[in-house]
C-alpha cells in the first residue's frame, strides 16, 4: 500500500468511526479547542474572530474533515455568506453533521484536483490538512487559484519539532501505520492512558534551556512538557477517552505527515504573490494568514 492510499484509509477509518469527533468542543465557547483555533489565527477573543468573518461572502473550508470548523465558520460568518467545504474522505460525514444548515455545501475532492468548478472565494481556510497531502506546496498553490482579488488564505501546517519528539513520533508511526484501525487504536489507547496519567499529576516543572534537544527553558505542566518535547500523548479532559485516542491515532497512523519550517511556509506565500498579515508558531505548528 503506497503512502497516499494508506493515508486515505487512515482518515476514512478515523471519520467513519468518530463522526462527531471534537465537534461539540469546537463550537463550545471558551473550550480549549475553540480557543486554540481562534488564538493561533491571531484573534484574542471570539468577538474579534467574528469581526474577521463578518465581511467574506464566500468561504471555503478546504479539507473540512467532519465539518466541525465549517460549523464554526458558519456560526460566526454573516448570515448571507456561502460556506463550501470539501474533503477527500469525509465530505459525506460533514454533510450529515451540518444537515439543515443554510448556505452550506460539501463536495468530495482532493486538494490537488481541478477545483475550478467550486468558483472563487474571498476567504479560504485550510488548516491541519496540507501536511497530509503528497504535495503540500502544490496543494497550497492550487487553492490560491481560487482566491478573489483581495482574498485571504489562512493555513496551518505541522512544524518540525524537537529531535527526540520527532524520533519517537516516527518510531510509533512506523510501527502502527500498517495496522488496521482497531489494532492501531489499541496502541494509541496505551499512549492516551499515558497522557491521562501524566495530566492527572497536575504538577509543573521548571526546566532549563537544552538547545541540543530543542527544549526551551520555562515552567511546564508535566504532561505538556513530555508532549512538547518527547512524545505526542494527547489528553484533553473535556473529551471522552475514545476521542482523545482518536486524536492520537490521527497523528500516528497516517503516513503522509510532513513537517515544515516558518521560513519554508513564508516562501510559499511569497511565491504565490501574497502579503502575509499574520503568522504564529507554537509547539505544534505554523499558522499563516495572507492576502492576495
């Protein structure tokens, strides 16, 4: 099985078995998941996020998954805005989750397809997706063809992480990528149990800079310290155990899982002739918004 087919199967199985994954938490005001989305895009409050969405008339959620962010965009966009979502593996799941929502439509498409039949957009949102394609830059440039004059594209991609974390993640990925869904989930269940146990310690640790390991000195919750620098062991107490494990599966099972640098992604925007209006780098990824 090649990497492209393996990654398709990974996400097909993920969404088929977790149709409402993180949906409610994405829409719940003040949740960690919602705050992470709005803050990384440069908005301190939900009101500022809503103000950002008050102008676009056509919004594209490229790689919409189960439609949870599509629903968030729909919630805060102006009522007349048309929202379009597409995904290669889960467009039908998103359609079911937003059944009855006005001015929302979904399509099954690949980011590298000819997308011209979708029309053009004044806001394109493509986050947590490009790094799972065979050609992240080509996919980005393909989306840029759909931008209206003065249109904006907002992306998020995985960044290159601390070296021990990269090694451990790749080791687990190699071990589980060939496993069917249930067997892979049994492995990520154990990793999730580790994340849960570390979180239950509810203890902070002060650490020094360790440049060779990519560790930035500071005060960290123990679970987050391990998570940032050594191993993805996601745990969010507001989600079910099964949902937490599915999020860990999402990281470890797909073989197409590229990581990037800020300079590289800034170069994408430069080559597309876009002006960068916001950039954010956290422990996990790179968020950039740019305008045509």
